[in-house]
């Protein structure tokens, strides 16, 4: 397993730096660098640690998969990544959790993908990771995609705790009117914007897979394009 050590360290740095900067070190760093400076630092560390993790993922040996991956899993993964793209795109529309949003936004009526879950961006990342594990069940991918899933879902719950302390009444109201886990039936009532944007994002991302050295994904796995 020593051949995966560098990837393991990079994954721990990616996940650990997010939690350190978001929670125990956040107050000190905001006082030291102010809000904008903190966001620049947070973004830089996030990008650098993700780039390191991605680089080690490419370098890591590609072991045999833990289960066979046929058309059924590929089609299932394609559907899951489409839902992930819809959630991700929709998370930028009237999201009270985005940096710089006023606390009062948490008192609004759930809108778009927030009817399905209050953490659409985090679930988008988690579903993306789960879909990729389904079709590439290797040690390196379990470490890489598993880190993204862990950070997304545990980070979402940690964000709730932090927001509840900082925001108070508005966030309590938001928690009561929204759900942590996804309600699929409500996702179909999210409106045309998230679905249109999600389909476009999903189409571009799957079309680009061969440029990343990966076999065709999504519909491009079956279309002669």
C-alpha cells in the first residue's frame, strides 16, 4: 500500500485543511486577514490541496476494480451525475449559504433545488463522487472520490452547526423548512433553470472525458460521436 501513501497524504491535506480553515482557525484568520483576505486564503489552500490530490491520483497505480462495471452501472452513474449537475447549478440560485449572502436570506421560502435539499452543492459533489466510484471501483478512486464525498457531507453538517451558532433565528427557520437528505420528487419541481443548466454542464463534462484520458462517459459512451 506504500504506492498509495502520497495520495493518502494529499487526500488528508485536502479534507483536513478545509475543516481547519472553516472551523477552529476561521475566527482567528478572519480577525487577522479580514473577511476578504480569509476567502482568498481559503480559496488558495483549497485549490492547491485539490491540485495536489488530483496530481497524486493520476500518478497512483490503477488496481483492478472491486466489482465488474457493465452498461447498467454506467447508465446508473450517468443518471446520478446528471442529478449532481442539476443540484450544483441550482445551488447558485438564491443560496443563503454562499459567502457574502445576508443572514436574512435564510428566512426566505425554499426555492428551486432547495425544495429538495438545503445542501444542493454538497450533494452535487457527493453524488459525483459516488457515481465515479460505481464505474471505477479502484483503490485510488475510492481514496480520491471518497475524500470528496466525506468532505461534502460531513462538511455540510458542520456548516449547519456553524451557521446555527452565527445566524440564530433565521437559520433555525431555514433548517425547519428544508431537508438535509434529498427528496427526489421535489427535485423535479426545482424549475427549468437548474435542469437546463445542469443538462448543459453534464453534457459538456461527459463530452470532455476523452480529453482527460478517460473512456467516453454519459451518452457519449453509446453515441458514435
